């Protein structure tokens, strides 16, 4: 089925991009210091923080990658997103309070700052910064890939530019992201997140309704899918098309790994007041769940419509969301939703360019005992470089958005979750244990991912994993294991003691 | 190497949480390297328990979790129950049992693992916040410390 590019959709997308650009310019006038650039001046109320956290977490991964993955593997893909039912509470209970209190007592702008403060170890914070740079490039790459596919579909560039269309579309989209991230930093990021968060929630709920309408309800869609030769009843079984290890591995990485995601942890530093934490989990949980409806809705509607012959089978599963929006929703709504999806992608991409630039400009020099003089200027320069590398990475990786995103999420999870989550709650964890854990997470994740995917070096063995086991899940578990064992065998030296502010925060 | 007091000075709840995390993470690594029903089921059990163990480690005060005992207990039951339930239904592609428009296994995933904890966790956090998570006395001490360090007092 050929999709006609609607002028209403294109117009909506252009209006949205212009609006975002204006927010970037407005924010630039309010960004006068590194504190403004990296943590929005630590002046955010809980509503803005809730929407910023939700927006940063949700991205092209959810809006396009999710339905695409579900088209390929069935409801098993939902193991990635169902943890939103409790991850907001997990975050606030395990790390949120302590992160915010620490940021109120010391100059904390980044996750490596937290690690340096907690462990008094430049090695641990330097390793964390390195892990963040790697994960940022991958995560940003996934967002820019999603952006590219959406721009391609909305503006119809595939027919015009052939195989170079995706790269061109990614570059075009990344220019807008880089612009408002560069000039406005995190101030631009969080206020566009507020706009984007509202848009995303509204768009997701409305699209879910249209999915139910197009598919005649959940039961009818499920029956169509189950009766089809292309999908079958296994599509609807959580362990039907994916092995238990893959599905549960997804759940593990996305449930526990959220504790190591810098773009989410970062938001706690920005809260104006620790009391603002009180209703944060409820608001984040509800808004995230509203957004996930699009994954469930399109994920069931598109296979059902393909089964009934109302939609052509997809060549690229990541086309599921754009195809449904452009074919089964009114032009004005499709335009709103496209803007919402652009919002999701850009809010996450913006968070990551800022976090990545902070890691390079602040955290890596700190690990070597140095400080760059003009962090604000260099932060902006690095943003451009990071976006460029991310575009190249995504273009070369060439896999589904959700799988690129899973690799990135898993990199952060395996490297940072144990050191941050356990370290802020157990005094016995030392800098040695944290460093060993971070190193284990990065090396195991990258190593297993490389061995699983590479085809160039035939003499290299396959990854020593059982069929279906995820490299990122293995790395996350290994990282926890190393942290706990090393802490047991080589505990923190009680004579050296913790930083008094850390001692206080861990006592609260 | 000091192994005489493996956990340091922590209460019962935190000790249990740390044991679960240590055993669970090691078991998960092993399960990722071996195939078979035992490996699969073990992975389900320990993965589903991980979030509750981490929360228990974080929220315990003086060996207790106070008003969070019931919510965390219910959370653990929901996660483990749904995880094991989905595992037991893994070979059944039959469409005889339905709930909420989807087959039973998918219903456990969507309505159990996703919707089940949604209000429970958000409300438990908000309603116990002032009593347990960040008490007035904690905030007073924080403000005193913050003012003492020369930073402006927070609103």
C-alpha cells in the first residue's frame, strides 16, 4: 500500500519543529552558567520534573521501536515496557531521595559526580564517565535512527533519494536537536520536555483509541492475529516467539537497569525541593503507562490489519507506527501524533547530548584531576561532535530501533546500576568494588554483544551464552555479582570513612 | 580480607535483601550460560524478586520496613506470581482462557505485571512519604546541614 504524504502532517511537523526551535532560543537567554546548562539551575518543581523524567525515558524507542519490535516478535516485546508499573517507585525509593539530598549539599551535576562523591575514587568516576559516553552514542544513535525513519516517512524522502534517504533524514533531524541542545542546554531540554510530555501523553491515548477502532477492539484483534498464518497464536504468548531467557532478560534489564540510566537519575538533581519527590512516582507511572498504550495499541492493530488484508505486510517492522498513523488516523491527528513522536525522540536525544557532553567536558577531566575552564562553551562544542558520531554509529549498526536502544540501555544498566543503587544504600561498598563492577558491566556487555553480532573475524568464538540469553542481562547480573562479592571480600576501609555529606544522606 | 562480618552493621531486612541480590545475580549469570527448564524457571524467580529486594535494601530503617511491609509484600507476590504463571503457560498457545480481550498468559503480562503494581507503588510511596521516606525531622536536619554549609535554604 502506497502512503500519500499529507500536507497536514508535514505542516504539523514543521510547526512543531519551529516551536521547539523557539523554546531553544528562549532557553538560551536563561542559560548563563554551567549549573543552568547541566541541571537547569536546580529550580524545577515536581510537575516539570515528572514530565521531564517521563519524556526523557520515552523516545523513538517506545513510539516507533516498540510497535516495530512487537510486529516482529509478538507480545513478548512488552516485557521491555511493562516494568513502568513499578520502576518510578523503584527509582525514587532506591536512589531518588539520596541523589536529591546529595545534590543539595554538594556540587553534583552528573552521575559520575555522585560516584566520585560516594566512593572518593577518580577511577570509579572516570570509568562511569567512559561508560556514559559509550552508552550515549548508542542511545542517541537509536533516537536519530527513529527520527530519520519518521522524517523519511512524513516527508516522503525515500522515493526521492533512495538508499541515502535515511542518512539524509537523520542528519536533518539531528540538526534541530543539536541546535536547541547546544544553545539552551538542559533549560531548553526540560521546558521542551514539558511541552513534549503533554503532547506524548495526549497523542498516545488518542492513537490507542484509534487502534481499538481500526481493529474492532482487543479481542477481535487478538483473534485475527491468532487465526493468521503469518503470526499465529504464538504471537500472543509472552514466551511464544521469544525464548524465556530473552523475554525475562528484557524484563530484568529494563526493570532493574533503570537504576543506572543517567538521563533519569539526572532529573533528580534538578528538583527544587526534596519534598517534591512525594507524588513523583505516581505521576511518572501514570504518564508513562499512558504513553505505553501506543506500543500495545499499534503493536496489536498493525498485525491484525495485515492479517485481515487491510494493510500490506511490512518490509521494515519499524514502519509499523508511521504506516498506521498515516493510513488509519485523520490527517490532523496524524500530524499531532507525528509531532508527539518527534517530541518523544527529541526530548530523549536532547537529554543524551547534554549528558554525554557533561561526561566529556566535566567528568573525564575530573577523573584525571583537571578541570576545563569554560565548561559552558566546550559543552556546546562537544554536543555537535557527539551527534555526528551517533549518526554514523546508527547508520552502521543497522538493526531495529528497539534493539539498538536495548544495547544502549543495557550498557548504562550494566555499568552503573549496581554502583549507584547498592552503593547509595550499603556502606560496605568501596571504590574498588564500584570500579570492578563498572568495568565488568562495560566489558561483559560490549564483549558479548560483539561476539554475538560480529561476522568479520571467523576465528573468534561465539558468545558463551545459552540460546536466547541477552548480553546486557548477563552483564547486568555479572556487574551486581562482582560488586557484592568484592564488597564482601574487600570492604570499604572504615578508617578512611565516607564523606560526611554522604554519611548523612545514607543515614536519612 | 575481612569476612567475619560479611554485611557490616545492617539489620535483618537489609541482610536478607543483600543475600537475595548476591545469590540472585550469580544464579542469573549461570542461567544465562545454560539451557533447560531449571535454568529458565530459576531466572524467572530471581529476576522477579530483584526489584523488591532492592527496595527493601533502600527503605529499611533499624531492621524494619514499617508501613511498607504490606505494599512491598503485595508487590513481591504480584511480580513472582505473574512471572511464574506466565512461565507455566508458556507452552500453551490455546485460546480457551481469556481475560480482558487477550489470552490468559498475555493478560498476566499486561494486567498483572503492568497494571497490577501501577497504583500500588505510586500510592504506597506518596502515602508513606512523610512518615517513612523523608520525615520532618530528616528535612530539618538536612536544612540545618545545608545552611551550615553556606548554601541558601530551600523553600
